[in-house]
C-alpha cells in the first residue's frame, strides 16, 4: 500500500514537471517566432550547442537558471514572463 501511494505521488509530480516544461517550451518557441529568428540564430546568440534550442522547444531539456537568463536576454523577454505558469 505504501509503495502504491508513493508511486502515485511520484507519477503526479513527474506529470506536473512535464506540464511545466511543455509550457516553457511553447513560450520559448512562440517568442522566437515573434522575433522572426531561427533556432540556429538563437543558438549562436545564446552561445548554446546547436541542438539545444530544439531540445528546449520540444520540452526534452530542463534548462538551468543561467541558460534561462541567457535566453531571456536574447529573446528580449523578462524571466518572470517566461516562467509564469499558465492558468
């Protein structure tokens, strides 16, 4: 019984984390498209590995705080706007 409850909590937490990553991914891609810049150009501006933006936009990576700061600078967006959870 205990294992079942813990497992359910873990699954719920993972689902919530994935939801947040998906929201972040959508916001990054939307803002990049609003600025009309390619993933490649953003990669160069942020000095990231060439595949990193693609991974972020597909919610396959959980970026560090410093990566988010770099992204915000080059996407010309406030960090709070990028991180604010959608209702």
